[in-house]
C-alpha cells in the first residue's frame, strides 16, 4: 500500500452514521503522548494530524480521509485519531467521559476494520493496558499493537519486547515503529492493507 494523500475531515465526540461511513476505517488508540498523531503523519508523509508535547492535547476523535494505491488500484479510507488515555492530570470525570466516547464510537461503528494500539516501547504494561486488552478481546475487535519510538531502544531490546508482548497478548501481531526514522512504516501499511481487504 502507498498513501497518496491525506486530509483532515472533522473532529467529533460521538459516532455519526452519515458522511464518510461508506469507507473502511482504521482507528488509532493509545496513551497520551504515545505518538498517535506522529504515526499518522509518518504514514501519510506529511503533517495532517496535530502533534503536541503536552499529553492530553487531543480531546475529540479526529477523522482523516486517506487516499491510497494498492496493487494498481486506488481507493480511500478513514483514519480516526482517538484521544489518549491514562494522563494523570486529566480529571477523573473527563477521563471517564473520554472512555465512554471511545467505547460507544468503536462498538457502534461497523466501518472500523482494525484498531492500531500504539504503545511506547520504553514502557511496561500496567492495569490500564490490561483493561484495554480485555475490552478489545471481549468485544472480538481486531487489533495490532505497535511499539512506537522504536529508535529510542536497541534492536535487541525492541525484538525482545515484541516477543514478550505478543505472548502476553495471546499471539496478536506486534510491530515496531519509529516516526523519526520511518522504521516499520511499510510493515504497518501492509497490515492496514490486509485489514481493509480481508
């Protein structure tokens, strides 16, 4: 898959059945400041998603229309960039509201083909991560764990973390990615292509 172009469509707080719903959708989730927007910008090849060094900057679900080419055919899909979770300085009420928004959106949106779960390679899983994994599996949602900021660790550490987390997540696919170096970009695009054609 080769992405030709991407553009911001709109920000929403709940699922809307009209508009872009005829297109397959790929959703990006993860902790605050894990690199969701940077990952989208790297995949597209230019800045379409707002990035910030301040955790919790994304407060709505941002939709992007992506034009791509795959095996000689052209098409379009939607990337949805979700608010980050787990940021301590966000109030509990706001955090609960975000969680409800995300759950409602994903469970009512049949266009979503897979969830790209972004995870900082330097972190270890905690209770929040395990809750997300349980929720994904309980609802039979396809997902791929992407270890972001892979350039921050050695290749051996990244490889070990991939194996460890794949085992912990029941054999689900785990990829390594760096928005700085472009590592893992082709592999992630291949996974996205598989997801929308399956």
